[in-house]
C-alpha cells in the first residue's frame, strides 16, 4: 500500500509544475490518527509543518488552498499549500498536502483541479484493487476447500485443476510432483484418467521440472525481462502446438516438491496480474494437495521417502544440530558396545535381626503397667511390663491361711494320737503347699523381664492398659543388636544370575552416603507375587555392624554378578521382553 501511494504521489508531483514538497497522511486502523504514508521528495523529513493544513482539509472535508505569507529562506519566493481529502467511496481515509510556488489565480485553480482529479482517481484505483484482492482471496479459499472436500487425492486434484482452468480461462491445467530425479504428472483438468506414459504427459513433466530446478515461475513465450532457461517449454509448445504456457512451482518445508502448469491459446497471453494471481493460488493449493498425495502413498513408499529425507538431512547441507546429535549418539553406542562394566542385580532390601525373642502372657489376666515402647533399647533383666496380680494375691492369702489352719489341725491330731486323721491332714497340707507354690510361681510370671540386651521391635501396650489378655498372647518382640541379616526382594527375571556367596552393597534410606557390604547366604525357592510381578527372597549377611543400625531399616541392595558389556547391561531387559513377546505370538 505504501509503495502504491508513493508511486501515485511521485507521478502527480511531476505533472504539476512548481511543486516543491508533498506528503500523504493515511488513516492506519491499528494506530490512532493519521500517519505519513508517502513523501515528495522521498527524503523529505520536515512534514510536521503540513499538519495544520491537513487537519483543516479533513475537518471541512473538501480541498482547500492556503497562501503562506512568509517566503522560503533559500529562494525568497512565496508558496501556496493545497490540501485535499482522499475518499474511498463515501469514507474519508486520508489527505494529500502539496506545497507549490505561488501563482496567479487561474493557475491555482488548475492545480487544485489536478489534485482533486488525481485524488478521485487514486480512490477509485484503491477501491478497485481492494475488490480484486478480495476476489482473489475468495478464489483461493474456494480452491483450498475443494482440495479438502474429497476423500481421495486424485478426485480432489482433478476437481481443483478443472476449477482453476475455468477461473483462469485456460485450456488445460496440470499438477505434478517431484519423484527422485524426475517429475510425475499426477492430475490433469477434465481428465479423471490419463496416460502417464504418453509423450504429452512426459513433456509436461519435463517443463515442470525445468521451472522447479530454477525455483521460478516461467511464462513462455517470454513476457518479462527475466532471463530463464525455457528449452523444455519451447519443446512442449513446438511439439504439441500449444499457445501460451505458465508454470509455477510450489515449496513445502523449504524444498520445491511440485509445480502447476497452465495452458492458454496463443491469442490470450498471461499478463502480470494473472501471473501473480496464479502464483498465489499455486502457493496455497500446492502444499495442501501435496499433503493429501503423501498421505495416500503405500506404507513402503512412505517409509522409503522418510528414510531418504532423513539421509538428506544427515549427509546434506545444514541441520547442524541433527548431525551433532547423531554423532554423539553413535559415539555413545560405540562406547557402550566396546566397554565392559560391572553387572549388578538390584532389589529392595530391609534389615532384620538375625534372632528374635517374643514375650507372651503366661496366663489370662489384665495389663497393669508397661515401661517401654517399640524402638526402646533395653538391658538384660529390665522390667518391660506387668499383669494385674490382685486375684493372684488373694489366691495366695487364701491358700496361706488354709495352710496355717491345716497345720494347727495336724498338731492337734498328733497330740491326740489320731493316726488316721494325721495322715488325712498331712495330705491336705501337701495339697495346700502345692497350690500355694503354684500361685507364687504365677505371681513371679506377672512381670515381663528382658531376656537379654536388645531392642523392642514390637509391643506398644501404653494404649491397652487394663485390657484383657489371653494365655500365649504375644506382648513384646525383642531383638538383639549384635547380629543382623538382610532380606532382599529379587525380581524373577534376575534370580537366575544370583548365587550363594556373591557379594554386594546395601544403601539404607536413612544413611544414603554409606554403603554396607554383604554376602549372599540363602536363596528362598518360593516366589511372592507383588504389584503384578514375582519376587524371590534372598538372605544375606551384613559384614559390618554399627550402633546406628536398627531392625526394620529399608534401602536398595545391589548384588555384584560379573563384568559384561555396557550395552548388554542397559538393554538386556528390553531384549528379553522382546524374545518373550515373540515366543508368545509365534505359532
């Protein structure tokens, strides 16, 4: 738009004698107010002095003439200013301001008339151009819609070429795509089926290839000053008696992939406007049809094309990032292939005491007290808790008093020399003493004594004071702090590599900075399902004991197997999965 306005202003200033400066102010929708769009001369920078005249012409909506009483500093001559609004139909879109040398009234009116006529002509030209651009846009949109409304590429391409033939008043329009080192014609207007091996089709493809090689639109016979190779176009016209040819290539992804060739009679050449319109249409519909064409290719062809494109990116110019990434990948694969590393089997692990002792209720009763909780360290002989002994104390008093009574009766029977009674009472005394000893023994068992130095693993009775317990019920679990074992969960996919005597390292969650060495002692031949997978339990002996170790700690353990290739270590799981999947689907 600015170039068109500049050309129009330059031509007007050449026609009017005595014009020294001129500027066009145009209303830009994205900006507030009017902005300068063209200047005369083109290097004019002092245009703010025309702002007042422009505002006056815009406010009055008519052409005005202003006489400047001050003379120019350089020439000393007086000058006049003509300001004329620019109308597009009924709407005001701009204003032109012209400074010219002062002249007589008749010449001033002639200059005003010339500016008004030029303004009217400019408005009509802009309106006509806008209408033409709108029609071209509608044409492109309709053609793109035709490309998309058909299910198959061949029908879409033939329909579009036929529609383009009618819109551009052509005899025939063809489209072709690049295949290797040649161009194949894929659709021709008014022809649902055509012979791709015919001489005409081959020559059309050669003409398309000629335009694609030069990445330029070719009109033959030549209508412009551009120097292009047109030997194939000349051969096509001479051999098949054609009139005018216009070939426009189109680009997808930065590469020329196809072209559209239009034919007209010799008495209807392609003008510059038609040529530009044709280029715009081809640049829009060409990529759309190319996508439809590529999507309908056979899978092997698509794979081959994709492989060729990848090779072109790798070995062709450009794509430095891709080449560097590929080089790094190749080096990494080579490093993994020829370098050995330590293969280790990984599994979750937990720490357990090698031996544990449980303290159970020796009789039915009620919990009276407790002094420890899980995690407390205890010493041998510490009282951990006790049962309620009120009933036992009453039982002890009962049998103690009964024993005293029997002993008095026994002495009385001895004094009376009643031997039979002595024997009876003596038996009862023995029975009472046995019952009393039993009660005393039960009283000693109401307290729970630590059997050795260790740690309370389980048994929190603080929330169960006064609750009943049954004989044999486990109340405390005690573990010593001098011997531990490691329990590992090894996936069934790796268990075949684990053997007794192998060594490894354990890292606990609570001490991630210190690994603990261990040795495998036993492999349990029973699997345990968990989270959809099977695990085998492996027991190991830890080689170093610290005061910070506690039963129940968890971490990650790694068992050292042997040294193998790094690429095998990183990919054997995937390879094994592939083998198993292939075996399951193989007949």
